[in-house]
């Protein structure tokens, strides 16, 4: 239920961006849809029909005159059609969804900083800020490690390590490494808590790292607590910085992934589709409302950046076509745009199927 709610909020905000800018620009909006057809049900308010569709992997707004087909335009409504508006207005409508996704993320991230975001005591803090309720946390768990295979995840809270009669309670990274070095070939019992409060105990055997030249559990520990800022203004400043850094970081990661796709060396285990997001949102829910809000912000940024890609069927592709038309001084033939958009749509569906397949494989 939380997953559906998160997805619904992000998609509706994106499509609302297109919707409201089109409306404010005097363009008719025929349909506002959540999910992709076939349609399950809908209700018409005014001139716009609001629909729920079978495939919950996206959403859309059907804007009058957006499809470049002159035959679909009547003389009566020609002034309310997308294609007869200025290039600047068309660009504003096309980019509004991405802008609203970034705006949503910015607001949510500011909210998380206001409520109290988790932060390491080793981080440089803003003036007047402090960390409260700090406790040891696994801040990184290597996916190839025995610890990961045993079920330990980033965000879990270690309570003690036991091996051959020795017990480690002081859980700093240096103490953990020293404990592992003393028990290189021994089975180590790791007791830890999930942020939900559930307690676990697993047995892990250290593995030799050729890079480090020593045995490791494959985890990193830091004291992490709640960052308390001195004012809401500080939350706005820090939230704005974080949003900008997140946009740059996610864009860079997506660029690297796409380059690997082109080179044929992409690792689909590094990305998540609807099935993978279901699990991620579920994990975030165990961390409380702040974790869910932050994850919603990150997914919203991802959706915004993906839609900016200059690829047919995406907002970025349509902006590219618009730029080409502005440069040429005449429109691209409707048949060409329709074919490219159809090919782009089917490629995106294929890519989504591939990602979903790997999501399912990772579950078993």
C-alpha cells in the first residue's frame, strides 16, 4: 500500500505539472490518466476525463493537439491546441513535469531535514546543528560479502559480536576490524537490530580481501544519529544543497549506466524497476516516515531526470524535436515523429521488462 501511494504521488505530481501549465496556457486537456491503458474506469469533470488504467507503471495527460496530426484539429478549437501555441509555451508544457518532480523532491527533502535526518557524527555539521541519540550503525555492506549473504543490510544497528568466547560491545569501525583480525578463520556471531526494532543473530565467517590484504566482514560501522538543525531556515539551506547534489549525482549515475547499456556491459542489478522499488519502499517503511519521505524525494528526482533524456516517447525527446523544429523553422513530418515515438515507447517497455526480470531474479 505504501509503495502504491509513493508511486501515485510522484506520478500525479509529474503529470499535474503538464496539466496545470497546459491549462494556464489555454490548452485543452482531454484526459489525466494514472497508469497506462487499457482503462479500468474514469470520471469526467469539466472537459477533462480522469482515468485509472491497468498498467501502474506510469501516467499521462492527453493534451489536445499534442499529437502532430492536423486532421485531429477542428477550426473551433484550433486556438486551444498544443501544436498551435508558441514554441516557448510548448516547451514550458513539456518541461513542467520534470520541474514539478524536482520541486516535489526539494520540498520533501527540506521536510526531512526539518523532521531530523540521519547523519554520521563524522560529518561536518552546519553551524548550530548537533547529532542526538547517536548509536553504531552499519553504513555500508558489500553485496559480495558473507555479511550481506547472511542478511545484514546498510542501516542495521549492531549490538555485539561474539566469537570463541570473546565479545565486542564497543562498536567502532576500528574496533570491529581489530576483532575480525583476531578471529580471521573463526565463525563470528553478529547480533543486530533492524530500525523496526526486530532483533537478529547471524553467523558470519570473515573473507580474505585481496585488495586490503586482510580478512573482512564486508561492513563499515559509524555512529549515526538524528541531525538537529537550529532553525527551519537552516533546513531550507541544507535541503536545497542536498537536492542539488542529489540531482547531479543521480544524473551522473544514469549517464554511466546508459553508456554501459550502449557498450553492452550494463549491470541491471544496479537499477530497480517496479518490483525492485516495491522492496526498497518496504525496507524504507521499516525506517519510519522520514525514510519513506526521503526515498520518495529520490525516486521523484530519478523520474525527472529520466524524463529529461533526449529519447523518443520521453519529455526530453519531445523537447529535442521541438528544438529541431525551431532551428529548421518548420515542423517535422507528423509521420516521422509518430514512428519515432512508437519505437521509443516499445524500447522503454523492453527495458522495463529487462529491469523487472532482474528485480525478480534478485528476490530468489
